[in-house]
């Protein structure tokens, strides 16, 4: 999701990783410096640099915002291998050839020993770049993306075909959820080596958020597009209004369907109860509403859910992707996707609970997330994946996915 601002975290936010006996030279390659993927890369880069590795970034020059520019500028002093920004298209494009050449040159000149691709496009670039005279570890972290396309469609078959080919040039898959690992196994086939490395958040994010005066009833944080399930949330809001519950909804984010969604809000008679605001730090947004709603149709392991759960903020979410992995034992409380009635019921269940019962429920969820999704654990498990890939060289024969749980 793209709503929350990405910030560079102080060293006090996470315990440092162990100093390595052999330092890596790591280039993280990804497309858009926005949303959860960007946060993941920034957190990893900080952890790895603090542990004594030399780190650099390669990303798109045409996307992002002033917040992205500020985050990159703040991170730059700790990046020994620097930052390279070049035009990257979301979909396959002839300009990909120039990008691949530039990335190969960057890897060669920096002496990169690890090329770590993030997201579908970053994964293509990191694994397909041909580097003369060098053979860095090729690591890949999918972040949902093409794995979320409907199986059997032409687009899904096309992208899974690319993943099957690129798996031959992937030393280690670092899946951020069991869900995406299962999708890869089902639709793209075997890999040499794979680990499950859940996203992690830092200690300071586990402080409960204090509510502001006169908060909104409901909050949506994320990209403004239909694929995030927003039409079902608006329909649930209409149903609640028709029952006499005049709830106010704050929508925080930006995206390609912003104008269409605003027009839909007006057409549904919700203009007086739905407010739109641009992306902002998530904890500030959480403080302004009683319940956050995540109506997504597909996800991998969304940071926005992790962050809300860590803050013990009341939350209604759909049972898609890796969200059940976040909820753990509380996964039965998730609601069906593409179902406005189920969203309505989930919202009423949380709003109508006693304050004591509601606080106890989300304190339990926060404690569960704290035990399983630490930033330090994420950083250590990524380095463990690199080490396993090095031990696996040279490889022979055909391997199957070894989706090892985080250590």
C-alpha cells in the first residue's frame, strides 16, 4: 500500500545485526520508491549498512514524491554503493534493455556480490542483468504483484512464464509470505532455494496510538484504486447509513482511480461522510479514526496491517493473501473479500464491542505481531538467505522450493 510515508529510522529503532565475518556488497533493485516495498528496502538497507555491509540502491527516477526524495537523501550517507535512479516502466517496455545495461554496469563498477531484486520489475532487472566477468548472488523478494493476477488469465500465464524462466537465474527466493511462496510453487514451479522472510517492524511501532478528539468512525489507508476493494467498502457504508448508522470515513492515499472514486462517492450520496486526504504517516492517520478497514481483494503481507496491529488499533480486514499470517490465531475474525455485507458485519462487530473487549482483542493481536514480525528478525533472515545461496554454489540437478520458516 502507498499511503504511509516512508522514513529513515534511527539506530535506536532496531537492534543491530551481528557484524559479519565477510561483508557483502549489496545492490537492492526495485522500481517505485513508494509504499510497503520501499519501506522494506529502506529498512533492509539500513540494517545491512549498520552491520558492516556495503549497500546501494537502484530504482525508478519517474515515480515517488518529495517524501521519497527526502527518504533517499536521508539514507544516502549510509549507502557506500550509492543510489542510481533511472527510468523504469511498470510493464514490459523497450526501455528495459537500457535499464538492464545500466544495472549491469552499476553492478560491475561497484563490485556487487549480491543483486537483490524486489517486486516484479526489480526482480526481472536483478536476475536478467548480464555482468561480464562477475557472478553475484541473485536474490528475489516478490511483493505480490503479478502473483495476484487471476490464475488462468492470459496476463497471469505470461508473467508466470517469465517467473519460470527467471527462476533458473535465481539463487534464493526470499518470499515475504507463505501465501506468495504457495502461489509461486503452484504456478511457476520449482526453485533452487527459498526462504519465508516476513516483513518486520521496529520496537517503537508497538506503542499504542492515542486517539484525537472527535475521530472519524472508519479509516482506509492505501492506494486509491478499485483493486483495493474500495467499492465494497463504500457499499458497506451505504448499508450502514440505510440502517441509521451515519458513519464518517477518512480515506488516506493516492492512486490512479482517485477521481473515479470521488465521483462514485458523490453518486452514492456519501459526499458529506467521506473525506479524502493525501498520503501521510500512518500513526497520525490511525489516531484520527476509531476503526481501520482493509477491504483488499489481494495482498501479499501488507505493512499497513502490521503497523495497525502493532499499534493495537481496531481493525477489520479481508481474508486474502498473507493477511491471515499476520492475524495468526485471530485469523477467523477476518471477513470475506468482495462482500460488502461481510465488511458491514465486521465493522459493526468491532464498533459495537465494549471498549474493554475491543481493547483486549487488539492488544492480543498486537502482542502476537510483536512476537513474530520484528525488523531485526527480518534483517537477519535475509542475510541468512544470502549465506545459504552462497553455500549452494555450485548447484546441480533440479531443486524444489524449500520454504524454510524464519529462524
